[in-house]
């Protein structure tokens, strides 16, 4: 027992007592200091208390290390969390530190609790509330615990208190102030984006704004506002399914339209669109001429504008050239919006349509350009053209026919024709003799004599509008030999001589179908050695070669030789007779030709058909296919006839091993002799030769074109194209060559591989005009036993065709439809043979 020294007392007692572990009995004795002797015990009071002293544990340590926003974009500034090492992080967890601002509704608080004794309590409290909530995952009895607490925040500022203790310790507490500011939805897109220009009179004075919202992380209410130039608009902002829209009225001029979302916690999202509403001037009317005959005019344009026009804003041009002379006229009283622009001395720079363009501006905008069209038709000089001859060039004729066309808006005053070269030649022409067609004047044919060498023919014409001219340069090169047609002699009638009409020789009245043609060849000199030679003249009528005529023996002292030959005319109208000098094709100048009508055409035709196929096929069947194609049938006395032919003669056919040069040449000679003999019979008609060859083609080393038999050990030569041309150039009638061939490799050393088809006419000057060639060529090598394609197409085309032109068109169409890049179709049909009747259709 410990006793302390008596202490004086004045009604209060305070004494520090050191306790011992376990129970401690504290007794307090109070005695009256002035007690009577012998009564001390009665004036003494004793009170005791037992105190059990147990030693306290040290309070736990609560450490908050990190605040992690969950979802969204985190806290203000976008930081991912807080840690003790981050600037401001330590004081952020102090009670006196400012609140940590976050913009997401959920955060995670990370930290640690440690204690010297087992923990009995770990909870969190909100603000000053007394009721706590145990930390997630806490189990009593451990000396340490990791804090990872997810917290749902409410808008505004809140204090989170974390409290922990052991059984024998005082509570330990750490608090954190958090300010949660909910975010409004983000305006992710807005349309229109760029500056918008609205024009008065064309567009309404409002703009449709649409856009898309970003996904929100909360459902807290927010305000929706549309501002125009900082002022709240009456437009309602509609939001539905992540999109927004508003039709916003705007004012004149610049409008800054802002779509804004905001809430009570300071979050704002906004997007802005610049909209300019302008009132440009409008050009409403033009006054001025639409046609003009003078070079300068004056125009007035009326403009409607709410604002004054700028004096420097007038932009005007004519055909792109600026107009600098104009007046800007202000509105008159009573029409304050109507302005006028007077364009003065507008120069019309070209004949025909001239376009005048105008634009003006006020302080807000420019008008749309407006155009006024004026047709300028001044009094012009005549347009002069020499229409015959149509171009410059040489001629073998000593004089040339000239025709003139003059276009003039006013009557012609003078027309003059001049030939320069040698002694000058000129004629004044009477405009009254010209034929007037509208504003064109056509002259009659005029013959102009030429001098040897260069001649310049010039036409000059004048009217009230001025003068003009046109020229032709003609070189007169006299030919060494002149070939001419003198007369036609119908049987039992007097000879007819031709007249010159429109530059051509024409017999003015019809003649029978069988008539004699007479002509002559004129030599430049009686001493020409060539006069002693007997020459031959080839005659063609509508593409049919007639029997050639031989020149008569020369008369002593003369420098010309005559010829004559019976010919057949097969058309009623426009039979064309052409004559060439066979021995001098390059020296006889232009063809001698004439035109004549026929009173009794000779239309009888015979078909000579030579069929050659290098394939081993049935010859009888091949012949039937051809006869069927031409619509042939057996007539009287076994004669084979066809719709276009009074008789069909088949030569061969030659097929397989019989296809070699000797056999083919024999058949060609037979055709030649048959036609020659036929022409001497009284009832002779026109002969048509059709030669069909199926096989290969190749070129010699010198470039010659040959046809070969394929499918043998070595290709053998069947016929050369030069031989065909030379034979048919002297054979009367019309000739059509059909080739259904495969392109073979070159033969002979140094062979040139160019396709010589286009130059077949070079073999003979006359053959190019009177020999038709049609060819299907396979370019990929031999086709073996493939069907002859050209023959199959002929079988389908000929029954529906009439003229050779129809046949060639059908072959071309089939070749195009075939689509093969290895099929080459060649058509060489002179104009004279296009009207040759070959098909069954009448």
C-alpha cells in the first residue's frame, strides 16, 4: 500500500496516481482539520475505488496510396490515378488539402492498414456519419490489410473516412475529400461543319443543325441550349437515340450558332457552326438590242438590292473582254431597291453571237453573273468558193471546168475569173446568169484553158459589203498518150457522140443493150516509136470486163490509133463505161470514161464456179453445199440454174490429193477459154467467176503470196496470187475470189511476214478496180479438220443477199460475232462490183 502525504483540501482533490498492472485500490480519506479531540474518527470519511490497469495497443497505421477513376476519361486533366509520388498526391489525402476532383461516378481507393496487434475493425464512413461500412474483403484477426475499395460517388463534394483499430488500441482514421463533377454527353459530330452561306431569296433564314452525341457514363440531368451570337435562341434542341437536331433561326450577316450542353456541376460540351446570311443584289432585267448591224451598242441592266451597290463592284465583259465604260445609276424615289447599270460603247468583237456578262456587289455579297446575248450580223463581203475543181492538184487535160459558188447577203456587183500562168487569161462574169438559191449564187460550168506547168485560177467577187476571192492551183501535165471515147454505134443506127456535162462525158439518149464502142489513142508525136506497136485497150462496163480491143494499124502520117469493140450494158440507168490502155497504164493519164442509159439491158449472167479444198472431203457433198448456197437447181436439158444466173458451170471440184498446181491451172485455163468462146456467140451475156480455195497461205522469200495444200509431209504450192491476177485481168466478166485459209509459216530464206493482202492490187494496175477478194484467214496456224468457216457463213448469207455488197457485210458481221482474235477478215471489193448480183434474193 502506498500512502501519500496529507494534502490540504478546499473542496477539490486532484492527485496524479501511478497505477500498477492489475487491480489497484484507490482510497481517499478526508478528515476535518478542526475536529474535536476524541471525535476525530467521527469527522473522517473514507471512499475507495478499484482500478484495473491494462496497457493499450499502439493505434493502427492507415495509408491511402492511390485513387483510380473507373471508366470515363478519369479526373480533371485526364490523369489515370494518384500515387504518393505524384505532385500533390501526399497533400491530396490530408484532411486540410483541397478536394480531389473526378469526373466519373465510380473510383477505387487503394491503400494499406498495418497494426502491431490483430485488427478488429476496418471500415469506411461517409462525411460525419456514425454508421460505417466494412471494407471489402476485411477479415478480423490479421495485422495488415490491403485497401482496394470501389466507391460509388454522388455529385458534389464528399469526405471518405477510413477507420481501423485493434481490440486494445484507439481508433485510427484517415480521410479523403473527393469532388465528383458529372459530365454532360460529348458533342461528337455536328453538321454542317464548315462555314455556311445562305442567300436571301434562295434559302430560308434558318439553318438545320444535326449531330451525334458520344456515349454518357451517367444519367444526371443537364441543360440543352442553342445560342446565336451569344444569345439564347428560341430553337428547341431535340435529342434522341444518341443524335441531336435543331432548326435555328438566324439573323442577317454573320451568325455563330453554338449547341451547348451543361449541368450544375460545371461540365460543358459545345460545338459551333458559322452561318452567314447574305443579301446579294439580283440582276432582274436587261434592256438593249438582241441583233445589231453596228459594232457598238448600249445596254442597261436593272438590279434589285436591299443594300447600296458598291461603286467599284461593277464587273462587265463582252466575250471575255472587259467593259470599262459604264454608269452606276442610284435608285429613284419610290423604288429604293432598284439600281441600274448603263454599259456604254459595248464593242461586239465578232460576227455572230456575242455574250455580255455583268455582276455587281453590295457590302454583303456579289450577284450571280447575268448574261445578255447579241447577234452581230454586219454587212459582210461575199463568201467565194471554187467548188470545181474541189482541190489543188495536177491534171492531164488541156482545159479544166470551173464552177463557182458565191454567198452574199446583198446583190453581187462584179464577178471576175482569172487564170494566172503564161499569157494572162480573164473573164468578167454576169451575176445575172448565176443561179440563185437563197443567199447562194451558183455559176454555170466555165471552161478555163490551161498552159503547161503551173496555173493559178482566181475568182473575185464584190458586193456592197466588200470584196473576196478564192484560188485553185492546177498543174497541167500533158500525158504522153491520150485515150478518148469517140462514139457508140447501135446496130443499124447512126453513131452517137458524147457531150460533156458537169465534167463528164454523157451520151444524151439511151442505146440498146448490145452496142459498139469506138475510140482512139492519140500520141504526142507522129514520130513516136510506140505507134508501130500493136496495143490493147481494156473495156469495163459496170465492173464487168468486156473482151479487150486491139488498136487498129496506124494510118500513114497520123499520130493516133483507133479501136472498136462490141460491149454489153446491163443497167437501165447510168451504165458506166471505163477504158484503159493496157500496155501503157501509167502513161495514159486519167481513165477515159462515160455514162449512158440503156433501153434494153442485157442482164443474162453465167456463173463459173471453181471449188478447191486441200482437205480430204467428199467432193460431191462440197459441190452440193455451194450450189445450195447460190440457190441453184436443175433446169431444162440438165442445165444448172440459179436465181441470179441463167446457167451455173462447176469446175472440179478439186479436193485432197488432186489439189496441186497443175490441176488447178488446167481448170483456170478452161474457165478462161470458155468465157472467151462464149463472147463470140450471138446471145452472150456477162460471165461471173467465183473461185473458192480452202487450204493454207504463205509468203515466199521475196514476199510473193502463195496458196498451199496442207496436211501433207511438206506443204505444196497450189497457186500464186500473181497468177490469178494476171489470168483474170485479161478474162472478160466479173471475178470474185474467196479464200478460207490458215496462215502458214514463211517459206524460203529471208521471207518477209507482212500481210500482202492489202497490196494485191499492185500485181496489176487494172486488177485493183475489177477484181473482188474476200478472205477469212486463221492466224494461229493450221486448224486441221475444222469446218471451213467462210463456206458456212456463205451458206447462211447468200440466200438472203442480193448484191455482192450484201454478202460482204454479212461476212463482216459474222467475223465480228465470232470474237476470235485469230480470225482476220479481209474485204477488197471495188465500188464497181458492189452492185454485182450474186445472191438468191431478188
